C-alpha cells in the first residue's frame, strides 16, 4: 500500500484554502494511524490516533457545514448525511479495533479504503459541488 498522503492531489482541491488544508490533514492523520500499525505500535497509541482522527473529522465537518449554511447551499442537509456516513464508518472501525474483532492488517485496509474510496470521492463530488456554489455566490 502506498502512502495515503500521496493520494492527495491538486485535483482534489476545491478552491477553499481552509477546507483544502483540512482535507490534507485528514489524509495525514489517517497515514499516522497506518504507520503506527505497520510499526507495531501499541494499541493505546493506535486508539489515541484514531480518536484524534475522529475529533479532527468532526471539526472539519462542522466548518464545512457552517460554510454551506452561511452561503445558503440548498443541499446542506444531504451533505450533512454524507458526513454522518463517514463518521459512522470511523466509529465502526474504532469499535472493531477496540474489540479486536479484526486484526491490525484489517484496520489498516479499512482506513485505506475509507480514505482512498469514500473520502476522495466525497471531496471530488459532494465537496466540489458545494464549493462551486459557495464561490459563485462570493
């Protein structure tokens, strides 16, 4: 598996600097989790980093939704549901790790899939849509 931060490309930029920076930071935190797992880090450190990812995700989604509401983006509720879907997936990953119902290799795969598939697609499509709307109103 390649580096997750390498999955971030300028094509994922939505043109709102604060949000672009936060997207990149999400990639970096996910990379931290995987690196800790690959190096055989202890479970407490893995849990702490997953919790950090969850907290940062909440902060990021709150800012995005604030921007959408301020711009009166008509799809804010639908977009918010997508954010909940991502958060729910993170919760499932954390619970699975806590309960040791899946090995560390599976945790690594789950995080990579969440980033490589869901997050990249979400940024390109859903975030791209609201960013275009917000920028057209500026």
